[in-house]
C-alpha cells in the first residue's frame, strides 16, 4: 500500500499570513555588559590580581615559619587544615580558600588572554614609527603568566598532592619542603618561577592601581616605590626558602 502524505493547508484567499511569534529579546544584564567591555575586563584582571597578591603575602608569612624549625612549621600546616574550627570541619576553610584562588586564577588568565587578543586585533598592521621600548617586565608579561600557570600545576603536584615529590610524607610539610629543595630540578623550577613572579608583580600591581583609579600624578612616585618594594620583598622572601635548604640553614 502506498503511503500518502497530507497536503499542507493553504491560507484562504484574502487572509493575511500570520508569522510565528519570535522569542522576546531581553537586554543583556549589567554583569554581561561589564564582562564584554574592555574596561570591565581590565577591572576583573586588576581585582583578581589583587586577590592573588593578598594570598601571596599571607603565604610568604606562613612559609617563613620554616626557619623556626620542623615542629613549628608542621604545626602551622596543621593549623591551616583546622582553620575555622570547631564551626568548620577539617580542611573546609582551606578548601574555601582554594576555590576562591582557582576562580581568581581562571578569571585572571581568561581576561588577560582576551585583552591580549583585543590589543592585537586593534592594530593588525605594524606601527610605521616604532614606539618607545617597553620595560622588560612589560614585554615578558604574557610569558611570565604562562610560566606561573605551569608552576602552579607543578607546585600542587609537588607539595599538595605529593605526586612528584619522591620523599614526600603525608602530614609533614617541613620534611616535604626540604625534600623538594634538596633536588636540583626542584630549585631550578622554583627559583625560575619566583623570578617570573617578581617581574609579573612589578608590572601587574602598577597596572592594577591605575585601572582602579588609585594612581595619580601626586601619588605616582610613592606607588612605584611600593610596587618595586613589594615585588622585591616577595621575590627574595620566596627564594630564601630553597637557598636556606641548599646552604644547610634549613635541613
């Protein structure tokens, strides 16, 4: 038996054809407009950068406890996991900090990449006259970000999950840190990343205060002094750990 299809019904003569209703278009939200704009992306870049900077300062203060010996440094590691107790359960506060940091790192990386692409798209033709040579930190900002991103992955595998640390001991952060800096590759990776961090901070902090409207001609000298000092202190502070292990000050 042959299958037959029902012919489509034709509109009656003289009657207008009614078009199907279109979905109502809603205007984009304020957050969407902020995210799409260059100013909004620069603001996200600045705020997430400052969040990570605050963490680095606190992280360095905690790391310097290694100079007071194994007992105090291991107690500090235990305190981090019991932070907020008894209201918060074991490691809850630590995981909250980790989530905030992951969100900040992802947003920072995404906005940096998108702003970089916009900057390239805005000037597809090379400049006729060469611009004044930018500082070394400015010119290496992108590569510095890549180096730091790779270092974060290594650092987590080394001292958090203890995956690549051959002599790691669970719950013994002092011994694990000494084990890492007792290897040549651990020192090379860490010191290279900290030098990249110093250059990244030197340019990034200054850009952040300009984006957030803190910078002004009257404050320029003071803010640049703060920027350089902050980058130098953090870089030297973090590098002091592997140097202390290599020289036997910490063992």
